[in-house]
């Protein structure tokens, strides 16, 4: 959860109510010929929530997102996005969405400011007092770190700068729901940090719901309020990174120093071990570290279950734990 939400500084509609739920998916299924890609996917996303969808290649991530965006017809299931069935969404509904694809058709001869102003003009007729559209172009350019490049042609931008422009195009219409597909591919560390700050501002200050797909587990852990792991056509895990890590059966590693020596101990009960450690040695303990299972551990465990043919069992176990 982002810092402002964790501190209770940003109000939020109650989870699951008509106002708070932005995306609702029930028993979503997709079949290509005789192949079932999605086998009954269920999840929700609330207003202002950052949800990350993880899964191996071929798990159905792109198919799921395209169905939510209204670009692909599903085989069956109930899907509601911003109060509408995406398969029937009109232009006014689409104006409430933002999409950042992995790549899009370049408009190399356009200058950055001109392109964003042009793209933004399509949203003007959907502006309301509650949600004025589009964004101010110069403010937007500054937000994505392209001020110095505002008058440059798109064809002269570096790969990272073009990716920043992709993000700007995705949010120029001030979307209520933003889809981000591998958004920081090609970003340098500074650009990645700036982008993460932007995502937090969109979620915390504007209540934008963000659905993110990425292969970068560190990014998922930093950005997402909730992480969904899709494997074998089903959601096999749903929760915060910390909650998911706590469900992995693995020992924690406790490290500490005492009397100038460094110690390491593996234990399934780190809390109990640390309590006993302090009871025995007290203030002699320094530099204490507890390393628990990581999101990578969780993800790899779930993917291994899928690869060994146990994805259905994992999904059933997850469903049971969620009740």
C-alpha cells in the first residue's frame, strides 16, 4: 500500500461497494480453438488501488488486460469496468481509460508538445466539473520529465524518453483507470524512480486505479497495493507482497552480531527465535536482520506448481485461504 494510504491520509471508498469497485471480474474464461487460456479468473480492483498482474509468458495476462480494455471479446464470464461491460463500452467510457502499451506507432515528425496537445484534444468533449480533461500539456510534460525535450521531434528522442512520452500519452486524458504494460522498459534508474513517484501520485492524489503488468518483481513489490499471480489460466495468489511471502513455506534467515562476531541462523519461526535471542543476550545483540521469503520466492513457487501440473491445486488452495 502506498505511504499516504497506509498512514490514513487519503480517503477511500469502501471496498466492494458500487462506488469503490472499479474492476470486477467473475469466472472469466477465454478459449482459442480447443485451448483454454483463461479457466475462471476472479478478481476486483478498487478506486485508487495499484494492482499488479504477474505470470509466466503464455499465462493469459495480455488476454485478460485486452478483455478489460474492450479490445478482445471473452468466451464467457462477467466483467465490469467503470460500471460497464467492456465489450459494450462507448467512446465516453473509453475516455475514462488510459493505456500504456509496450510499444505503439511512432509519430516521428510530431514535436512532443504538439503531439500531446493533439492527443489531449480528443478528451476535451468528455470533460466534467469533477474530472476536467485533458491535462495541462506543460504540467504533463514536466510530470514525465520531458520539459527539456518539449519542442523536439519524437524521432530524435532516446528509447527512455520515448517511453516517458508513452506514459504521457496514456495519462493525458486524466484516466480513472490506467493500464500499464511493462511501463518502465528501457528506463534508467533515475527515470524509473521518477515514474514510481508519478504512479504513487496518481493513485494517492487523484484516486486513479492502476492495473500493471510487469516482469520486474522488484517494481511490482514497490508499486503494488496488491499482487495477482496468474498461472495455468487461474489466479493462484492475491495479496500484498508481505502477505504472499508469509504464505510460502520457507525458513527465515536471522543475522546478528554479538561480541564482535557475526551469526546466521535459519528458522521457520523468526519472531520466536529473536525473542529468545534477546531474552538470553539482551543489549549485547547488534545489527539484527531478519530476511523472510521474498516476492520472487512466492512467484517462483507458484510458477513451479504450474509447470509441474499443480496449478489447479494451487488455485483451489488460494480460493480456500481467501474465504
